[in-house]
C-alpha cells in the first residue's frame, strides 16, 4: 500500500488553460485526431462501499476530507456545462462518482440532462454507473426522469468474496435485486462490471458468467487498473482479458462480435449457442487509447482528459466567473485540441506510482 494520499485537487494540480482556440462549435478533435464524444460526470466523491481496489478503508476512513457541498457543481452548473460539451461533439453522458445515487435528488439532474438535444435534434444518450446498493429503490424514478441505461458493478456472487472486496458488509442479494429492478424499469440492457483481481476473485469468473448467460444483461470483465494512487496496484495482480476469455471459452464456447460503435471500450464476445454476450475491458493488456473519446468532469468541476491524469483544468472557476457559453466552449475546444494523453499505452511499473487523481473523485 502506498502512503496516504489526499485525493482533493490542490492548486498545484490545476493546469492553466491552453490559449483559447476559436469559439465556434462543432466536434472537437485532439492532437491524435480523436473526436470528443463522451462525457463522464462525477456527481459525488462519496461512496458507501470501500472497494479495496478503489477506495480502500485505510485511506478513505472516517476522517477523510470529502468535498464540501458548496464545492460541488450544482445541477444547474452541470447541465449548463453538459450543454456546451454537446455543442462540441459530446453525444453520450454517463453519471458516475463516487456512488452517484448518493447525490441527493440525482433524479432531478437526470431529468435536466435528459432534456438536452444534439445539434441535429435527437436526445443525448444518458447512462449511469452504480454499485447497485440503492438501485432497487431508485430504478423506476431514474427511468421516469429519462435515464436510458445503467451499469452495475458486481465483483462476485458469493458474499464472502463480495464483502471482502466491497469492505462494507454489503450482500450480493441486494445488488442482484437492484439489477432486477433496473431491468424491470426498462433501464436495459443492464451492463454488469466485474473487476477481476488475481488471488481475490478469479474463482468468481465462471459463476458470474453462468449466472448472467441466458439473460439480456451484458457482463463485462475489467482488468484491475492502476487508477489513483492508493490501491497498491501491481501488474502481478492483473488477470489479462485473454486469460478470462480462454477460461470461459473452455466451458461455454465464445466468438467475437463487432463493436456497437467506434471507440467502444469493451471488446464484445457472444456465446456460440446464442445465449447472450459478454465483454472485456482491457485497459492494461490491450490499451484502447487510440480510440478514446472520453472527457471527465470531477465532482467539483475539474476537466480531465484521461482517467489516469495527474492534473486537470478548473471549469468551476469559469462557470463561477460568469464566463459566457462561448468562452467556456472555446476553453473546452482548447483543452481537447491540446490533448495527447495515451497513458495506458505508455504504462510501466514506474508510471503506475505517479500521484494520479483518485477514481472516486475523477469518476469511473
Ligand atoms: N460507485 C459506482 C460503481 O461502483 O459502479 C461508480 C463509480 S466506480 C469508480 C466505477 C467503476 O470503476 C466500477 O465498475 C468499479 O468497479 C471500477 N473500478 C474502480 N476502481 C477500479 C480499478 N482499480 N480497476 C478497474 N476498475 C475499477
């Protein structure tokens, strides 16, 4: 485990904005010609789980200095910023955190974002990633507010393994009930994210595959990543997606399928007997930086152009300095235009030790 790290962004980790480009709208492209298409918005830095690979208890303890409410972007600020991002190419928005369902009245934010339309008139795609703990209660309201789909994190099917990973004594059955509620509410297909860590939950790979085979849910296996600086990441703990696919294929034969759209994070596979699909997210062993079209807004309005960033750009300052939409749009275009991140392609044991922003703050 590394030293205790405070995730909050201090002044030294704010980057000055690059010189503003033109304020005209249209799809922004970065230095590697990648378009800006997706926006992930973290709506809280708090979570009710203490997943050992994300918010370990030793760091995120009772005295952890979470952001004050006044530091968070308001729903109005988030919606305004989101609209400007849409003017610059964003078509999909994902709410995340922390645990997004902990943000009070998050349904109201969903309703506000769901009303945003793309320049050609159709609505944006609006999704949310959750640990599922509050989903049984909130699925219907989220759907009614205009949410399209949810991704639910679930790392094992047995309580002993799952509780050891979430470190909050949270049982599997309640997450499964959340998945059922999401499905019943029409937030489908439900995607299920399983982070795989060697020596911790690889024995859950086959049971998880069997459990969701034959349903409309799409189980996705995520390689354990060196996000943040507190999860003690080591390459030895990563189980490569190839190994996961081989393991499943040996019991339940698989074949690849084409991506749903360019830049899709997960590589898709389907069961040869036609009983559904799974995915693998191989940020470590098969980096997909070349097709990364994602920007991230932290809970307090910092813009990051990479999940593994060490610093970001302060857009809350622009919003609260009463800059015009055109000025904020020009800043977005300038930041995206200057982007050349490709962390996963250049990852080494050394880069893994960098003081990266925590995933609970930047948004998963
Ligand atoms: N609280 C929500 C949840 O649990 O889904 C949203 C935030 S969480 C940070 C988003 C996703 O990131 C989850 O699926 C989580 O499992 C994944 N994640 C967190 N830390 C990770 C790591 N070190 N490696 C791979 N995935 C990670």
